[in-house]
C-alpha cells in the first residue's frame, strides 16, 4: 500500500499571484479585475513575494531549484476558470527532489510548484454561485512520492509539514487542501480536495479498505478521481483520472522565464528536532515538548530563552499553564518572574498570570502547615475520590487533582503536597 500527497497551501501575500487585487476581501466578487476574470487582452504579472515564499519552502524541504522558473497553461473547462485554463508550472517548477524526515522515515518530495487558485463554487439546491475573490490567489503545490505507508505516517507528515510552514510565516489556519493518491495494487486512485488531518486520515482509511476488498474479490480497481464525503466517511466516484495529455499543457506566452538568483536562505525552524534535542539533553518527554512548541513560536522562544537557567520541568509546567490562553504575550522577563514564583513552590494560577502580565505586584504566601495536616487532608481526598485512585494507575496525572485541591484548601506548597502524597501512597493508604 502506497500513499502520495498533493498538498495545496495558500501563500500569505497581500495581493494575488498575477494581479494587484487584495487577498483579504470578504464581500463576494469585490476583489476582482480583468486579470482575475480572464478578460481577453488582460496580462498577468508575477507577484515577487509569492516567488520568495515558494523558494523559502523549497529550501526548507531540501529541494533542488534551477536558476530559472516558468509557467504553463493547464487547459480544462469548469465554471471556476473563466479563462478555461489554469496558470501553473510543469518543467521549471520552483523545486524538485526534496525530502521531509519523519521520526522513522524519509518522505521524498517530488516537486514544489506555484500556481493560481481557481474561483470558489457555491452549490445550492437548484443553482450555483461563483465567487471570484479566490480566483488568482497564490497557491503552492507540494507533491510527494508515494512513500507514506500508514495512517500514523500520514498524520506525522502533515503535522511536520504544517509546523515548517507555520514557522515560515504561512497561515496554516487557512484552508489547506490535499489530494490523496492511494494504490493498493497497480492502479492509482486520487481522492480530491480533502481538508483537515482527521478527514484525511478517515478518507485514507476508507479508500484503503475499499481497494483491499476489491483485491480480495479479484475485482479490478479503476484508476479514477474520487471525492470524500465527510458525513458518510466514504469516498465516491467523481470522474475518470485525466492524463497530462488531456490537460494540453502549453507554455504561458504572457509570462516570461524568471531568473532565480542564488542566495543563502535561513535555516528553517524544525520544531520536532528542537524538541528532540532538548529532550535528550535534559531527559524530558519529547512528545510533551513538541505539543508545546510545534505550532507556537512564543512558547518556543520562552523555552529556548529559559533552558539551562531553570529546571526544565518548571519551564514546561509554567508554559503548560500559559497555553490555556489563546496566545502567550509575556516577555522573557515576565516569564522569568513566573518561574521564580513556581520555584517557591506556589501554584501558578490564572490570577497570578493576570497580575504578572499587567505589571501588578504579586505577593505569594504559603501557610505554615504541618506534614500531619497535609497527610490528613490527603487521606480525606483519597477516600472521597476512589475513581481517581483507580485511574491514576493508568494515568499518573490524575493525581494532580488531589494535589491541587489539598494545596488550595490548606494554602500549602503544591510541591510539598505532591511529596507527601507520594509518601502516603508508598506506605499504602488504608481507607
């Protein structure tokens, strides 16, 4: 079983790929011009910023780039293409022969190409609308070799790719469309325009099972294009798969060959590699670190600024609390202040974070409570929460509830409560 992907990413430019129309208009058909609408005689002009973003992505994915790039017309007839062709690339793509390394596998990148987005089609019960605001938006298509062989690899590849794009400044919250190319035998089936990692995994799971059942029954698998239905969790036949000859590619005569100047590009931020390095250095969980920083540049900044200066677990704990907020806006200095409070053994609460953020004075007091009092309160909490005691055998973090509740009630240090809880459990608590 083999899976190859065609990932379509919207680039974060202010104007469209071949004209000056804005990429951010919301009112339908309000950001259009003769070039977007394909009027006869209109002439496209390449957006330099889109070219630079494309080259950054190609470099991050270790692609080889020629010293020039060019465009072609991909001819097909559809309501979202008023020109009856799409401007894309073929022989002079932005980059070729790259790769993206996963934890246990290298996925090869066949090519990366720049192209224009078609318009948006909106289907109603008995009519169809077309919004040309999307027509001409800059898209980057990333095509892999069929190297993915499982659902886990598919999920890991997409998360790794999205993280690289995020740190390159690409808005990954925008719609990211993926075409799945799946083959269980010799025939290749394409599942078009799937969005969302969960949908991609579900679509792949269904299509693999469908093809395997056909093979087991010795029935022929048709090389075709299918669509994914999110409600039924199934793929449905759409049309026969087109060949390159049917698209009738020709060079785009209104666009020239563009010279690509050789220059050093900054090393991309690969969050998984940073998490792995810190994990090996300090003996903490790579998975936990990656969850914190894979799509959060501020969390990564705080982690890198503080590592080596503070216990790594304290840094992780404070960042985890901060992650409750939609975005972390603390300076490195304010973050250090929170680490000081955490070091004192006090629990970082929402109120403390608000006070630190606003610059208010934070007074932290911990009551002088005896070990016997803590043990007694721990005993009461254990007796009142038998389900947590059963759950903690599989999930040690379940005990955090007891630690937090006891620390809050007695105004005690959570660290001391945690230590006392460990001793109580070690001795064996008897209800």
